C-alpha cells in the first residue's frame, strides 16, 4: 500500500507524538508498504492558517500517488480549510493520527473558543482516525457531527526495553537521601513543571531533588520563569535542568530516579509515564491526562487534580518518608509496564486498520472502477 504522512518538520523531533509516528512509519516500511513523508515548515498556529490558501500545498497534496493519506493532527491549523477542498479532488481517504488536541492544551482562555472551532472543523473534514488512547478518542468523538472509522493503538512500552531486576528496584527505593524526582518532557506551560517546584518548596529542603529532562527552547519564556521561580523559592540547589537527553544518558537518568512526576494540565496519553514505569518509577500525573488508563492510584502511581501543588507535595512527602511504600509501588509500576503491548503490537493494529479501511473505502472502490 502507498501511504503519505503529513507532518511538521521531520520525524526526529523529541516528543511523544513524533516517537509514535516514527514507530508507525518504521513498521509500515518493514511490512512492505511505501511511506512518503510530506514535511511542512513549523509556524505559529496563526501563521500556519495561511497554508490553507497555498496553491502549491494544495496541488502537492492533490497530486500525491498514494492509496491513503495520513495526517498528524498537530498539522490541523494548516489543513482545516484545505482538506475541505482536497477531499473532493482525491480518491483516497484522509486519516488523522490524533495524539492530543491542541485546543485542550491551550492556556489562553480568550483563544480557546477559536482554537476549538478550528480543530473541530479539521476533525470533521477527515475520513477516519488513529487514536493513542481511549480518552483521546472519547474527546474527538464528542466533537464530531457523525461517527467515523477509528482505531485505538496505545503507545508501545518497549522504547528502551529496560532490563532491571526486582532487587535493583527495591534497593533503589530504599537508598537514603532526598527523593529523586524526575520530570520528563519539554518545559511548556501545559506540562506544568512549575507545580513540581512549588510542591517541593513546601517540603523540607533535604527531602526531594528534582531533575527536569526536556527541551528548554520550546517555550523559552516559560523556561526562564521556572529558573526565576526556583531561585525565588530558594530551590535552586535542589533541582537540575538537564535539558534534552537521549539514548544512554536519558536511560541512565530514568534508571537512577525514584519517581516520575509530570503534572500536565492535559495530555492525550503521555508516553513519559510509561517510559518511567519501564524502570519501576511510580508515575504522578493529573486527572487531565490519558495516562489515567494505565495509572492505578495508590498502586503504581497517583492522579492529582489539575493544578493542585499542595496535593502533589503531600504525595512526594509520603513517598520520601515511607520507603517501603515506594518500593511496593515501584515494583507494581514495573509489573504494569510488563503487561503493556510492544510498539510492534500496537502499530500492527494501526496497519490492520489502515489496510482494511483502505480496502473498504467507497472512494477507493470508485477510483478502481474508473
């Protein structure tokens, strides 16, 4: 099958969504499908909307020799109007990969209504969906005028394929000193790294040490705010901004941490939680993330209300003071990870959906009769 994939930038970018797309492209190519990447330049959403009126982009997408066109939903500001015209000019389906809804993650309430309207228009223009969680699918379906074909394929749990023993997990949990807490993700307002700093500031200084592993240049103003916040709260000696980490350096950072905490306001799923669980890290997230499908509160992690730094502080204090609880939850976290599907298993679900959806597409059958 010939497949096109529309993305911003390239597949090597550091985010859970691009990791998902990379694994999908890799599996499709290994399975004999031809995958063509259509890259669009990154722009702020306002400027990206002008792509909808680009004749060059329209003609490029219209002339693609593909059986099915995938689009990363992240590109919706560039496509929400263009797709309305495109779908009447092509014989193949348009399928969107939805990792998270940008309008849900937008922090400015004044912009939220317009962002949601644009995103809804995009979602209603495509033919079907690939969702990374049941929660993402539920939200998208609530925005559709009518139901459309879809598949839920959770992110795989074997990005690192970590080898770690139960004894190593127990020993790490019982190590004396501050609780080593890892924040894994780009430093953006939506991921709410400031809540972790505020929560830690409520505790005794020697009870926690925070490591922030993620890009600081995605929202540089916010990253600078975090540095000022830490200094103002007297926390600068109890945290470390490691920047973007990859490969063995990232693996070593996760392996030597004891807890993963990413209190995002919204996430479609949050692959970071699963990556931490692979190394036996209990995950702390909010009730606004799709990871609530794998986090069992009090067993392998905790779910807190969005924006609740006080509740986060109490959980960190409890895990610091009760290392037997930390060890028990760490082992449960590892066991949860081991039950999770691999990337190959999840991406084969997507392949099966795309193949069957493509074969049954009325648009494709019509083109074959011509």
